[in-house]
């Protein structure tokens, strides 16, 4: 979410507003762990919201779940 110039929320809005991209699955991997941040990300259309620290096993599990 915390990126230079354009944040993850703006990037997600862009993805979801593009006809050719709107079905793209999005997982936020972030240090922002407040309930309001998580709610905002999911409300904007993120499919998953993972907060740091996270394990590779958890990421793989969540990606596989989205692909099924």
C-alpha cells in the first residue's frame, strides 16, 4: 500500500476500473494493520489483505485459494 507517488489503494482503484483488468485478483501485502486500513482495502476490491509479518506458506496458501 505504501509506495512512492501512487499508493496501493489508488493502484487497486485503477485496476478495478479497467475493463481488461477488473477481474485481476489483488492481494495486499502490507504493514498497515489497522482495522480501518483492512476494511478500506477490501471495500475497494482487494481479494485478500495480508499484514506483516507473514510467511511464504501463508502467501502461497492464499494465492492457491484465489486460483481455485
